[in-house]
C-alpha cells in the first residue's frame, strides 16, 4: 500500500531524495547536503512543503508543494 507523508527533514529523508534523484537523473548527481543547504536558504515568506511517498517502509517518490507568491 502507498502512503504520502510530510517530509521530516531527517538525514534518512534527505538521503532518499538524493537516491531518487540519482536514479532518475544519473548524469546529474545529487547529494543530501546540497538539498539541506538549499532548504536552509529558502525564503520563509513563500509556502514550501516537501512530501514523501512510501510503499510499505520504502520511500519510492517525493513531491513539492509551493507558492511563488506571498499572498
């Protein structure tokens, strides 16, 4: 069964994002630390949320919800 949950900003979730990205775009390597740094620099006035899709205990996909406006 698949489920969707909020990203929890754990090392495991960041690693899963990198693993998924590297599987989809192998010629554009991704590392967890780069995503963490990007998240730290996000402007909090804009809505941003990461979501994780799990099948059982395995993370199989991710999604982003965001707004480009402040209102």
